[in-house]
């Protein structure tokens, strides 16, 4: 699940990566957080798509 703490940590690691670089442990943590984040986004998109219903035009 995506929460503000997850987003904050992802952003913190991204900023650090751009400035001073990441340690191996931080790099692994970042990859894990990205997987969690992307999995949650994909789940939300699938849920939205499963709720779409097509209706025929009744002219």
C-alpha cells in the first residue's frame, strides 16, 4: 500500500542518488520500494479497469 512515508523515503533516496550516490544497501532498499510502489499503482489501475462497463449507444 502506498502511504506518505513510502513516498517520502523513495524521494529521499532519489535525491541522495542524484547528489552523493547510494550505498549498496540503500540501492537495494530503493529497488524494493520501487517494486512496492509500482505494484500498488498497477493494482489500482487493474481495479479501475475492472470497474469499467461498456454501454451500447441507444440512438
